[in-house]
């Protein structure tokens, strides 16, 4: 099969499954037009297809693609809009990646605030660390006292239970 016949076979399969894949991908959420999505599918299908690839194999390949991630990646790469990615990412990312990126942003905020306080203003303050340390020391002391009281109650209850026997 020549390259033009191969491309026409891929285009025929893409036109056949385009409606289902477009709905499955959520392209309307990320602002990717149907024609652009069809061109992306044709490009991916042409890379996969060889001269010996049948139409049913191309169809199976296209139906097994993770088109939601493909559409999001292409929409962001097409426009190279970072702010668009930040807006859309929480809507389409799985729970793990959403939490992971949130954690990265929190630590980035901490780093920027430390840079602002220490780097630009030169204000080095360990006051909050002192309060944190005192709180931890107090919690450890209270836990030690509570643990001693719990152990004393256990010993007393064991002693009274043995004396009753």
C-alpha cells in the first residue's frame, strides 16, 4: 500500500470513529475544534499504520488511545497557554496528580516567601521556630505525664484484680 493509500485508509477510519472519540475526549472542555482533533488523530494513526496494517487494526488502535489526555496535551501545546493549563488541570487530572501539584505549589509558595523575607529584606526571624519548639516540648512533656498516669492506673487495676483473687 502506498503512502497516499495508507493516509486515505487512516482518514476513512478517523472519519468513521471521529464522533465517538470527540465525545470521549472532552475536546469541547479544552477548546479543541473537531477538525483539529481529526487532524491529530490522522497524524497519530499515520505514524502507527504500516503498509500491512488493515483498517480494523487502525480502528482498534484509535479506539484504545487515551484521547482525553491527547486532547489536553495538544490543546495546551497548540496555544502554549500556561494559564490555560492551570485552569484546566484540576478538571481533568486524576486525584493523585491534583494533590501532587497542589503540594508542589504550596512548597513553592513557602520558598518564595522565605526568599522574600530572607533574601530581599534580610529579616531572619526564628521567633516562630521558638514557639513551635516550645509547643512540641510541652506536648512531649504532657504525653510523658499522661503515659505515666496511664501506667499507674494499669498497675493499680492489676493489683486490685490480683488481690480479689
